[in-house]
């Protein structure tokens, strides 16, 4: 067997993609309707990040100086009901001169309404992030702001370590490689689509079943704002235009895989593989234009349940405004005999089917989103499911959580005092267009 492999990649991107499961074409949430978002007006049309040439992160940050307050008050365009406005970009206005990176991060967090923070304090101190930066944003889309801030501060978003999608954590670029936000990008509302890699592999197989295989594909990564609650996505983007500089079409002929995957644990990062056709003769050296669209299912309404009394062994049963029921059976430390320690906890709950059909019930279990916090609203880290027993009408579930300690580079998390369940009760399908130009071909 003879193999030739060519690869073009823009950045090293540490990531943790949440677990996904096969998803049928039926709606993931009750009452889902198809909707195509309207184009933004000229006043709010997102400015686009560079589409063709990745920017280079600075070798060193600005010189150290005194901490400064924002010279303009951070402002945002977010509506009172963020879920209803989930597909539109959050616009940030902020100006700070020679300010500490942590202070700018706090100001962006305040302006956007999102939780931004440092993943690991020890790695942050030793990783070579810039000390101070100057920023000036006037109604800029959230991901444009994050990309510019990361470049100036020499940091990168980090999606590993069990990070939930309702917050964005950062590490110095020296710890995770060049920022993924330096990749060619296409901004679409509250999301940004990144072209992270193009690869081509030719394989010749000898023998009785001799064959020649040519694989040519592009890897895409989509990042969404935390307010954009992803429920599911079609695994294969719809490619409408793909042409090289010799006029060759790069679109693969045949049936597109339109199967879907559902999202768990508030995922804000999704990767796609886009199959391309490599020209049989006279190939070009770059993709002059590649455009298409991605179909997503997003949540638009949510109910919530909160449990705060762990003082006795009595089970608590609560029902949301939308009729979803949950019983909190217990929140207990995980005993050492089962691999636990004084920082591991088991949260046992019961979820009820009630008026849901079987598929909706199963999807509700698969996408269960429980947030466990201490008295200062610091979050315990989800470690995975310990057990699930689903008899079709009710599901008994055991979930493992861990509270961080000070020796792990983060602020110590206290004993759990609250369990909150956010339940998506309605949603819609949206279509996000994307476009890239002048990408090199391997």
C-alpha cells in the first residue's frame, strides 16, 4: 500500500467536544418550528474577522503600567430574554488603555453578560500572558472582541477540563498553542465558524481488491456565544459553492449525510468535517471561494428548578412552569470504597416522562443540565454519569461532581448548597451561512 498525505492546519487548538449521540430527524424539543434568521440591518451587521490570512500573535505584550478603569462604560445590546435573541450577535462597546489583562476580561464579562475567567491560576502565572493591554471596541460583535483581546493578551480560549458552555475560560497561548481564533473565520450572528484544517490523502491498495482512494476534506470549528443554547446540529454542512483558482468545482457529487447529533452539557464548540472533491486534472493552488450553510436546532425558552435544602434525607419533588418534574433524592460525598474522596459528590435525581413522548423523554435525559454550586455560587465540576436506570416513564440518574481545591490552580470551591436544573422547553431550527475565500490547497 502506498500513501501520500498532505495537510494544512492553522493552529493548535486544545478542545473538549461534548459527547454526542445519533439524532433522528424528529424535533429535539416540543413545539420546534423551522425559521430562517433575517439578515441584520446595516447598523448592526457584524464586522467580519479576517477570512483568509491568520493574524500573528504579538511576541510580547504591552509594557506594565497602572491599572486603569474603562474610559468608556462597557455596554451591550443583549435583550432581557437572551434565548429569544440567541441567533443575533452581542455587540460590545469598551475602551481601556494600558489595563491589566484580568481587568479587561472582567470588563468584557460585564459588557457581554457572560462568565469569563482563567482556567488554572498556576498555568496562567507561568504561561507568559501579557501583563497589560489597550482595547477600543465600538459596537463590535462578541467573537470579534474576543479574537482581538486574545491576540493582544497572548491568550486562547480553553474548552477542556469539563468546562460548561455557560462560561468561557482562558489560558496563555504558550500553554495551549496558537489561539484557534487566528484561523480563517466567517462570522455569523452569535457564532463564528473557523477553518482549522484542510487535508488530502491518496491511497493505492494492491492485491485482489485493488483500489485507488482520494480523500480531500476541510475541518471546520464553530464557536457560539453562551446565550445560543445548541440542542442539535446536522453533522454535514450544506456546501453551495466550492471552486479553485483554475475554475474546478470542489463539490462532491452524491447524497449528503443529513443525520443530526444532539448537544449535551451546554456545549458551545462543535466541529464539522466537510468532504471536498480534488480535481482529476489541472488542480489549482487555492480555494478561491467556499460557501454554504449549517443547520442548527437552538433552544428559545427555558424553565428552571432549584433545590437548596440538603439538611435532611427527605426527597424533594418540584415541577417547573412547563410541567417538567424532578425529584432530588440526595447530594452526598462519594465514599472512598467507590473511588471517592472528600471532594467528590454523587447527586441522585429522578426525571419523569409525564406528557413527553418517548423520544423527547430520552433526549431530555441525554441533555440533562444540572448545575451544582457552593454558597458563593462557585461551581462544582461535572465528572460524568455514575448510573442511569430508565424504565420508560421515569429515569433514576446518579451524577458525579467534584469541587476544586486551592492546590489545583483555581479558587477553592466549598460544599454544595444548591442544585439547579435548566430545562429547554421550546426551540427552533436556524440556518447559518458561511463563506471563506482564498484558502490554500494542499
